[in-house]
C-alpha cells in the first residue's frame, strides 16, 4: 500500500512474517476474520437504542475502540495482501455516491437512499 | 479524526451533512452497515478455495475492491462519529499483540494463536 | 438430522448432491455463506428505527422473509454436514440460559443480561 | 409459528416475557444479535483449511454446536417476532432454486451458480 495506511500495513506484514503466519493470511481467511470482528462490534451495540449508542459510557467506548482496532487491522492486512489501496478505493466510491445521490433530491431520506454507496 | 484518514472522514461527514443523513448515522446503524458490507465481502470469497482467493481474476478483484471501499467508508465514518482514531487504536492493539504472541513461541501455529489480536 | 428439520435438511442434501455441489459445502464455506446472508438481513434493518423495524411494510417484509429463508437454508445445511441437531442444541443452550438468568434478578435489564445466552 | 419450530419459538417467547426482555427484542436488535452470533461461528473456522473444517476435533465441534445453537435461537426468535414461518419460507426459496439451477446445467460449477439461492 502506498497510501497513508502504508506504515500500518507494513507493520502488520512484518508481524505475520515474523510468526510465519502468512500461510494463514489468505484473502478468504482474512475476509472471515474481518467479518468476525465486525460481528463483535455489532454485539456491543445490539441492545442499545440508537440514542444510547451515540452516548457510550467510557467502558463501552473502550471495548468499541478495541473492536474498531481489530476491524482496522484485518481490513488493512486484507487490502495489503490483495494489493488494494483502501483510501483510493474509498474516494472512488465516494465520487460515485456524490453523483448518484443528488444532495437536494435525497435530502433527509434514508428510504430513497439507504447506504452511503449501496 | 486527526490522523491520516482525516481528509476521508471529513469528506464523508460533509457527504452526510449535505443530505441531512446525519440523523441515520448513529453508531448503532453504522455498525450494522459496516457488518453488512463485511458480509458482502465474504460472499465474494465463500465458494473459492484459499488458493483461488489469493489469485483473483480481474472482475472479481474489481468487485472485492468495491466492497473493501464500502467497508472502509463505514468504518471511517463510524470512527469519526465516535471520535476514535482508528490508526492509533490499531497500533495500540498491535503493540499488545506483539507482546502477547512471542514470535518464536507462536511460529507457524494458527491453533495456538489464531487471530492477529484475539 | 433426526429432528423436526430433518426433511428440510434432506432436501437440501439432495439439492447439493444432484448438482455435485457437495464439494463446495465444507463447514468453512457454509459458515461464510450463513454469515453473508445474515449480513443481507442486517442491511434491511440498518436505517430503520427499532420501532419501524417492528412494523414493516409488505415489500420490506417480503424481502426480510426471503433473507430469513436463505439464513435458514445455510444454517440447516451446515448443521447437517456437521451432524448437529440444531433444535436439541438450542434447547440445551436455553436450559443453561434459564439457570443463568434468574427471571427476578434480570428483569427488564439488558445491561446486566444482554444476550439470550451470551 | 405454526411449524415444527413452534415449541422452541414458544419457549423463547416465554423466556423473554418472564424477564421483561421483549422490549429489547425488536427485529432490528435481533437481526444484529443473529449476525453477531454468525460472526462468532465464522471465527471458529477462519484459520482452518476447508478440509480441517470438515474434520473437527471434539472440543471445536462442541464450541461450533454452541454457536449454532445461538444462531438458531436468535433466528427462531426473530422469525417469531415477525410472524414468519422459517421452514415454509425455506421450502419456497428451495422451490425457486430448483427451477433456477437446472441440475444438468450447473453440475459441479460454483462459478456459474454460487449460492444455494442467490
């Protein structure tokens, strides 16, 4: 990765190399690990109201931060193994989204335009 | 976010603001969107062997890149709403992982040390 | 499977056999497919308030029913491949939950006792 | 639910009622819990080869069985809250799949016909 996440990707690569774990880090396996961590993140929010989720107590926020870190690690590692520049890919998708979802037309409507980039 | 992902976070914030979608971007909802996109990423790999997943044809790689972009967008947006610095959090977790998984002790073993940071 | 889901498991088995798809139905792959479908289910609910999610319009309910069907198929197929009786396993877990979460002690509290069986 | 899963659905309903947890069991929240458990199931398989996943040691199988039980509980509870008959929905989807994927045409090909019912 040649973008801003490069140094993190490099340290994760070295972490895997030093333990001979590259053999486990196939894209298939890393996608599973990423989704598993996304599931742990979900679990932190599942019984909270949307309002409560926006006002976390410090203990919950610390756990959420730790889960976000896990998701980030696997996402950056997966992109590195695949040779994908995450930030460039995100900007490209955002360019599409800005054309697709006219700001005036979709204002305030999640029904008409659910995802950032569906 | 004050780190390398700051400009992306800022553009996503503006994207949501311009459409009055901030009301939908609670941490609970964004965690769901993130996990949903992680699920779409999984679907690209589910019938491939680990070896095939490491050698994608260009069409599949393009779809995977697009899913990685979606995951990145929701992850960065969620972290921004929560005030979490993803890169700093990832480094903190990696520091822990390097202490926890001694390179010599865990060499080549996914059984003893499955995740990057379990 | 010898329980109530037996006939469904048997038809799914025959469906896979007739197409020579058993080779793709490893537990690893089926767990990915199950999680992918759970992600599609999530996507139906991600921008709804909890109240809206309890009062779906007919079109959304039809899509949700279809996603629930997909989750059920992969869950039953995975359990069949592993030789697990899902209903017996669920009752066993429920027995544990009933002991663990005293009804008087945990009444009305998701904080103290978030999941059915955490 | 009036199908074979009815008694399990009923016991889960009573479990929630006795603890006054029905307030937490909105479809949105239950879909999150289901996806979270599907993520825990994934984690059991993420570093295994497909072959290893088909030949689990007894300890791993016991953990997998427990995760399958959790997924089943939330799936049955969610369907019950929504008034969806899971088994009927699964058969309806399977009818579609059998028409869509001609057995001769799709034999042995996961590329052409990845999911059971995509």
